[in-house]
C-alpha cells in the first residue's frame, strides 16, 4: 500500500489564512503593519527566486516591507551598516539576510549584527541558544528557524500534536536545518539521532526512524529500502536536475527518491509542494511574532 502525500501547499495556505487574520488584528491595534525587510547581496539565481516569493507572499498577508538588493561587491561594512539602520527602524519588525553570502563576507558576523528581537530566521546565537535550551515545548514568543518549524508542522499534520517517544532521524547537520530541526524534535520529546556524511551505515540507521527528515542537499539519496514501513518522511531537499523539462529549466527533486519511498512510507512530503511552501509561511509567522513581541 502506498503512503499518503503530505500536502505542504494546502498546509501553507491554511497557515497564511490564519496569519492574515491575526496580522489584520495586529495592524489595527498597533497602528502599523508588521514590517519585514529582506537583504539580498549579489545575484545567486536560486536566492533571487526565494526572495521574490518571500516578498510576494508577505504582501499577500498584509506584511509591509520589501527587498534591499545590494551588489555582489558590497563590503561587509556596508552590509553591517544596512543592518544597523534596519535595527533602528521602528517600522521594521523582521530582518532576513538571504544566505549564502558572497565569500568575502563573514556570515557569522552578519548574523550576530541582527537585533535578536528582529531575527526572523532564528539564526542569531541568542535565539539558537534559547532553542537549544528549551526543555519540553517551545516558548511561542521565540523566533525559531523557518524550515525546521515548517517540517515539524507537516509531521504533525499526519502524526497529530504528540510526537513523544518517536525516534526521529535527521539527515544533515547544517545550522539552517539539521541542527535546529533536531533541537525542535527534542523539545517535542522525540528521541533524536542526527546523522551526516560520516555516519556509519546510514541505510540501517534510517530504517529505525519513525520520522525521517532528509536535509543533505543530495538528489534522491534516500532510497525506498532505507525507510521503515509506515514511517513519516519529511524531505527538506530542493535539488535541480538539468533537463528539457519546464522550458529547459529541468526539474526539482528532493533528497528522497520519492516514487520508491512513497511505496514504503506511511506519509511523505513531495518536492516541490512540501516543506518549501511551509518555510515561507513560517517566515511570515515569525514576522508577526516579532511584531507582537515589540508591543509586549
Ligand atoms: N538560504 C537558504 N535557506 C535560507 C533561510 O532559511 N534563510 C536565509 N536567510 N537564507 C537561506
């Protein structure tokens, strides 16, 4: 029997609808809308596409702001000055610097410079520390990284709100996804194993997972034979395979070989139409949370 497809598109649309109503309430109360500014340095094509989606969906739910596009040659000092001016701007509740940054800019220095109260990516060491210090359950005022938050929401869509005691295997240890996703699942009382490129016998480990989350950036690496029958599979990967599809742009695949995995899994997120949709919706959620926190 083949598993259920977890509809990230529908989940994101439901979340955006809820946010739209809460944003209208905030705007009436505060006398100004939640404000989000995205900084994009350089012209990485994938980053440009992500940033356009963030800008468009923010507008759709009533969030003000926009994108500050800076040339690839921008110096670190210029970028830090731009962040300082947004830190001081009362109409800006959320600041996101799109990653990756050009090689001459120190990513850690940039993330450190964002006011933690406006850090809608949840990447500032203060917010990372709070996430990793969480015991059972996460403080709703905390700014939590968007892709991990969306991943957990999608898992709960099929497993219900209580993930206690489930064994979650997270493939990947990036600061953007793997590590914060592990921390979030731990706060949900899962037993968490974080696996990576040096892990011995990845297929056997994955077969022990009730929740298998793949965030390694390797096209279709996780095979159907790696999945425990009935497991919930969250595919965070977005990999472009070149080819004639989509007017020569090729096709997008996840880190999981979807067709064969779906035959074994209980439920699985598709790519596209899975976690990616939720990431953007969770960014809007964090922007509202940052705006609400500013009134506390
Ligand atoms: N690049 C890829 N994913 C992300 C993300 O979640 N936030 C930022 N700022 N950059 C990214």
